[in-house]
C-alpha cells in the first residue's frame, strides 16, 4: 500500500529541513511507501528552486539539495489535473477535507500547520476518509504512512475478503506502478490445482482488478515448477496464452524459479 501525499507550497520553508537525517529519513519513507501528488501548477523544478534559495541563505546544507534532487528523479510522482491552494489559505478545514479524493496526507511546515489547526471544523485525522494534514517534523506519526508500513509487513490471512485485501494492500500500488513481480514458491502448484477443479485462478482474479485501471503492466511471476516440457509446465503455458488474449494491456511473464523454462 502506498500513501498518496502532497507537499504544501510552503513545505520548503520548514526549519527542520536543516537536518540531513530528517530529510533522508523522509525521502526513504517516500521511496518505500509513498507517491507524491503534485497539484496543477506545482513542479519539481519550483521546489528545487526554493531549496537553492535556502542553501544560498545558508539555512540548509548543500547536500540536502542533492538528496531531494535524486528523490524527485527516482521516487513516485503523480501530477494531478486539479489545483489547490496552500493549506493555510483556506478559511474552513472542510474545504481542505474535500481534497481527500486527490491525496490522503498533506505535509506542510510548522507555521502553516499552526494556522490549519485553528481552522473551523479541524480534525487531526478524518475517521471516514483517513485524510490528514501534518507538519514535516512530525511525518513519522502520520496514520497513513504507519498504515502503509504495517500493510507491507502483515501477511494476508487465508479467509480474507479479496476486495478488502485489494483496497488495503494493492490498490495504490497498482494505480501508480507499471512493473509487477510476484515471487511465490507454491504459485504454480496452486494454479494447477485450481485449473484441475475448474476453479477461477488467483491470477485471473488479480488481473480482473488490474484491468480496471486501463493501463499497461509488465507482469512477472516466479515460482517452482516442473521440468521443461513436463506435464507441470503444460497448464501454466496454456494459462499464459489465455491471459494474453483476455488482458491485452498486460504482458505476463511466468518463470520457473531456479529452472530453465519461461513463457
């Protein structure tokens, strides 16, 4: 699960950007658990220019700029078609809450956060939408980032509802990713069992979810299988052919772990 977050226009005025460890820790969290949502009108270049000004005024170390420059190049970013103002420019928190369809966590600097906190109808974390506004120095307490961290580590229970599992663990990953790799030593074994009893396979259910996003994916599954041209390989090869017909936007790659065959 990825946390969709937005950096306020005032974000780079934060006094806590002077800490190299603060910046690197945040950027690492972004890399692993987040996707930056830019409002229409924001750009990486504008943010980096603000950092240059802080370096020029000797308010942050020069290598902080390099860390952020690399982050903007390597981490997940999505440009929204919707425009919103700086958080402290709103007169009622309800207006900010309406942005929950764009992102779930807004991150700002200390002074702006203080102004947001005193807005009418302010709520720390909306129980219905999980929307929150936090200050940079307190990002580790974000409910959404904490949830992303936990969901990445918690196993899926056998009797879990598939729709719920998808929403909690995979929805935002699928929404913002192109390359998907599944490594499961029992995947092909379970696949053959499902095909044998004419049951809808897990991969078909998974692709049903992916196809809702109307985008192209490179999809790789690595599992333990039989020898090349064996009876164990045959149903997997048939499924591969079938999937390419059913899901033309998805390029499946089914590979035998530690073996020679791949389809």
